[in-house]
């Protein structure tokens, strides 16, 4: 368990270090991208036009469906008030219609004496579509746990922001007041139209009665006929009142239908539910009682009589019970629509339908009785019958006109007393500057610059196919035998292995150990050093590896088989002739081609004369015989060869040796080229031991770890002393 935990911790540490190396390697890209983003954001912030915001707080009082045309006859409506729906008010505040109303208010101010400020403020608005600009400048949000709305208006001028906010409050209060008075105004209009009709009819009835009396020289009706007319007049007045009440119910039902446009399906479903058996029974009983009441009135009972009052009490109780049943059908648990307005409307519609049914029944009964009185009048003499009818019509019109006039005055008073449901709590003040916010822009610039620069660095690193550190080799599926740092120029040239206390020499000793372990049970006596492309340091690696093998006491032979561009003889400052080709083709003695005085236990054979076809030479029988001849004389043979992707020489040599080492130059070798070189070598059946990471920067890590051989060596020596 502890081993797994330590391995997991090591993996996380190595991952963090790999990311850190990526940032260090591409630090200039990181810095440049970060600086560019910050600069652009700051420039955009300074060029941004200023904006100012003014706020106002509105209190929304209880609202609901308050239209009540039946009020003109003194009939109470259902209880349909509800808690305000703030979402509707917010949408109205942000509506285009309200913006146009606000513009009209500001334009009206421009016509006043103090119009210069208003004109200047109005000129700041986009004149192509100023209402659309205002809609974009306005925002509204509900206050948590309160029936209040926070209205905000932004503008390019602090005074304009305050003026617009105040204009919005005034305009919305005016609009809300119009909406609040809409039901009373509808009732008032209805009563006014009926009053005009009845007034004209009353004047006509008075004139007709006066003319008839004057023409017939009649003064009054007989006592019996007058009693009949009075009873018929009373019934006709009741009939007209019932008819008007029925028309009022129908008008309110139509008003509800027009108001709930878009919810008719849900409303219809709710109305259909009212036809349940219990509700239907209550409606039938209510109609029966209304008919019985009408019958008592017909028989001459007064409205204050005990029997009439008893029936009215039962009717009132049934109406309340029916209303309760209807409201129960539209509670949230059984509502057909999730909005409260549809629930209230459904309850009111159910109540109106029940009321309409009883009014129609009462109207029909009264109409039947009035028709019977007409039959009684028809049996009178012609002059007396005409006088009775004219007198009856005059009295009926007079009573109805008096009732309508009274109701008209009451609606006027109620309309004047109706207040807006929206009240301003906090008045708008001078606009506060909200943009540009330099502190917020600075934070945004830093965050954006950091995010974009990091994204740019890791995106470039992800799509970068150049191998830049040993971990990239491991990521592409190869084994790193050793990490060789950049070899500094010294008296020994590039042969860093001749300086045993250097970090470079220790890296080659690590390579020697890795090769020995990679060989396994069967030791590798012949090693091929190659690379994917040119100038990756394979000749330097071959020379230094041969040196450390020789320093370990092994008789080592270094062969330069790069016949196209040989470089080993330059490292040792020797001539390349006679060399490998001279020994195999021209039969030059081996002793003449071997340079044995380079380093103790190290000998070298350079390339020699360049043949016409190097690949044919390396594939020849003479070269194969030469390798067999020298294998018995040396402990290990290291062969330097051309790059794999440049010529076929390395693939030919790979099949003749015990192991192959690929050299990859950090910052130069392409990962795709390295993969292709591995594929070509594997096709020949060669044993690829691994890859040497060459030219690793000394400031970087060898693999994932820092390696300080020099300090470690001398620190250990001091401890030993």
C-alpha cells in the first residue's frame, strides 16, 4: 500500500514538473500572449464609452381580476384578488410600449420652458429607434422575499439616467393606473350607454303619454286599472333589472375571455370541470329558488316580506357554497394551469356561469308573467288600454333611469378613488458610474490573459511534434537509455568522457550501464549508433560511449561506418585513410587501418576511401567477413552509421549487429521522424535497445529529475575525508 501511494505521489510530482518545464520552455510565448491580452483589454476599457445607472424601488400591491359589470346592479363579485405576479410587472417595465410612453414624456418636457437639459439628454439616445435603445438600457429584478421590484436604467449621462428612471416610474404608474381602472371604466361605459338609451326612451314615453291625454282628454286611469298597471310596472322593473344583470354577466364573461387570450384551452378545461354532479345540483337548486322568489314577487309579496327574505337567505348560502366548490376545482393541486391568474379566472367564470343560469331562469319566469299581464290589459277598452300601457312604460323607464343614474355616479366615484397598485419606495437619484470599471477590467484582463496564454502555450506544445525533452520520447513509446547534456567546448574537444569528473562523462557512464542492462542475458558485443536525421550528435555519442567502455577495462573498437559523411576522424584529429573500405576492398592490412593510441583500451577504424555505392559495400560479403574477423579480437565493437531516414546503410548494418541505439537531439528531432526510424529498424529484425536523449539543456531535468553529478561527487568525497 505504501509503495502504491509513493508511486502515485511520484507520478503527480512528475506531471507537475513536466508542465512546469513546458511553461519554462515556452515562457516567451506565455509572456507575449499574456501581455497582448492585458493590453487589448485595457485599451478596450479606456475606449469604452461611460455608462451611468440610476435605481428606483417599486412596491407592487395586491392585484387581480377586478372587473365587475354586475356592480351596476349591486351584485357582489367573486373574491379574485391575488398576490401580485412580479414577472408580469417586470416584463411590462421592459416592454417596448412603455419605452415609447417614456419617450413621449421626455418629449413633452422638451416643450416646457426649461427644455434645454431635456433636449440635450434626448439627443444622447439613438434617434433611429430610441425606444429600442431604452429597452436595452432598462433592467428590472424582483427583491427577494418581498413584493418589490428594483428598476435600473443605464444611460451615457448621469442626469439622463436619473431622468429616464423617474420617467419610467411615472409612466409605469400611469399605465398601471389605466390597467387598474380598466374594469371600472368598462362598467362606467356600459352604464353610460344604457343611461343614454333609457333617457331617450323616458323622454319619448313622457311625450307620448302627455300627447295621448291631451288628445283623448283623459286625466287618470280607474282605480282597478291603476292597480293592475302598478303591479305590471313593478314586475317589468324587476324584469328589466334581471335582464340588465344577465347582460352584465355575459359582458364580464366576454371580458375574461379576451383578457385570458392564450389560456383558452386551460380555461375551457377548468369550466368543463364545473359540470360535476355536486355543482350541477347546486345550480339546479339555485334556479328553483330564483323561480320561487320571482313567483312570490308576482303574487304581490314585498321585498321585505318574511318569505322573500327567507328565500334570499337560502339563495345567498347556495351562492357561497357554489363559489366554494368552484374555487376548490381551481386550487393549485387541481388547477388546469400553473399560473395563479388562470386559477382566479376559472373560479370567477364558474361563478358567473352559475349566476347566469339563475338569471336566465328568473328572466324567463318574469317574462312569462309580464306576458300574462299584457293579456289582461288587452281585455280593457282601447283608450283605457293605451293609457295604461303608456303609463306603465313611463313608470318602468323612470325607475330604470333612476337606478342607472345612481349606479353611474357610484362608478365615477369608484373610478376616481381607484389607485395604482405600484408605489415608488426609493426615488431615483443621480446616476452612478458603472462603466468603465477599471478595477473589474484589470481583474478580467489578468484572468483572461492568464487563461489565453496558458491555453496558447499548451496548445502549441500539444501540436508541436519536435522532441524537446526526454519525457517526450517516453510519451511516444520509446525507452530513454540516458540523457546527455550539451557538451561544452574544452581542451578535449567534444570528447567529454575524457573528463571523468564532468556531468557529461557521468551521463555516458549511465548510458553504458543502461546498454548492459538492456542487453539482458546475451551481452551485446556489436552496437550500432544511428539517428533518424542528420546532425543529431550520433558520432559524438558513439565516440564518448566507446571511451567509457574502454575506461571500464573492455577492449573497445570504434568503427566509422558512415561512408557518406564521416566525422569520427575529425573528432580525433586524424586522417580517414587508410580505413574500413581500404581494409575490406583494397586488402590494406588491418594493423595499418587501426588507430590504437587514442585512449587506453580504445582503438578506432575510420571510414577510409569513399566507395561508389556505400550501401552495396555494407551489404557485401567482404564487409561481413571483416566483422566476423574482428569480433573475436575485441570485447565490444561500436559502429557509427548514417541516419536511418537519409540512406539504407543503417538498416543494412542493423541486421548484422547485436543491438541498435537511436540518438535523438532535443529541440531538433521530430517525433514522427523518430517513429519512422524505429519502424524501419524493426522491419529488419534489429534489436533496438533504446533512445539516447542528446543535447539536453543543463537547466532542464534529465527525464523528470535534476541531476547534479558534480556536486554529488565532491560532496561524497568531502564526507569521506
